[in-house]
C-alpha cells in the first residue's frame, strides 16, 4: 500500500514537472514573438505605416510607403478651409524642406516637423518631440483635400481636416511712393500669408519694420532733400519665394508741391 502511494506521488511530481516545463517553453515562445514585434516597430516604423488613399474621406490605403525622403520643390502653404471655424493653425514648407504649423492669427510657429516621405498624393511629416505624424495632401493643388494623422493605437491613418495646398502669396498696396522735398511719411500695406523681409536700395528711405509676417502696414519716411536734384530708390519686399518692389522718389530742394502717389525721378538716382 505504501509502495502504491509512493508510486502515485512520484508520478504526480513528474506530471507537474512536465507541465511546468511546457508552460515555460510556451511563455518563452510568446515572449520571443512579442520581442520580434517590438523590434519591428521600433526599428522600422515608417515601413509599417499605411498611406491613406487620395480620396479625402476614404479609409487608410493598403500600400506601403517607400524609403524616399524629400520635400516638394518650391515654397508651399496648406491653408485651412475658411468654413472650418475651429481650426487655429495652417501648415507651410520652405525651400529647405522645413515644415511648420503656424497660428492663423499671427503666423507664429506652433510646431515644427521633419519630412520623411513623399508620394504623388501626400507629403508625410513627423514631429519627433511628440511622436506625431501628419500626411499633408498634394493631390489636389488649389483645392481642398483631407489631411491625416497617424493613430498609434489603431496603427492607421485617421482623417484630420481639409487643407488647401497653394503657393505663398505676397502683395503690396502700391508700386510707387512720391514725396515732396520736405521730410514726410507715408504708408503702404503688405498682404501676405508668409514671412517677409524688406530691403532698401538707398539710405534716404526709412521703413518702420524690416522683418515680419502676414499682413502689416509699413510706414515709409524720408528726411528733407537738400540736393538740387530729384532722388529715387526702391523698397524690395521678399518672401514666399517671390518679391515685390516699390519705387520711392523725392523731389529736389526748392521744388513746389508735396508729392503724389506715383511719379518717377526727373533727374537721377541717388547712389
């Protein structure tokens, strides 16, 4: 009887030992599989991301992105749909390929992004500080198209909002300013959606602001012209891949009249 009990006890121990070994082996297999998945995501995140289809409201597409990393040539801006009253930012890209998300109200930078891929439909950018990825539409220039963001929980692209891809705009309210011989000031307006810089070709011209962004009113001032000749120079406003020129003229000493909005140099340019 004691021998039978001992035999049963030994057999039970062997069964428990065998089950424990199998459990450890199974856990090891699961652990290795999970490790493999983690390494795949960590080492090659871009290659596992799905690219959305060109249709703005479609679900995420099924084809994989390639390793190409470049930005579209030129200087572009993705403007928000005017009907989207909840939107507070827009996106733009400069010639260096830097993508920024800016506030509509003042053009200040909210976030900066790196470009990591581009195809014929989208420019893919990411902000590594937030692990945030955005697909900016390229397929419908000058028209509204859906932008997408990457949802890490569902491993898919999710519709973000409608944006309109266009080139930056930069315009001024006049092409010429004329002054009389006395000291005086006049203004012109810059209408823009990008950063700009002002250069003067002659020292007698002063401007109230050299660097700025978006819409601004600029004051142009001149001191009294003590020369017996008319003088002239240019104000050049550059930004968004384009430039605008305003010609400034000032009448000679002793000339009558206060100067109008246009006119040119009657004698020579000041060098």
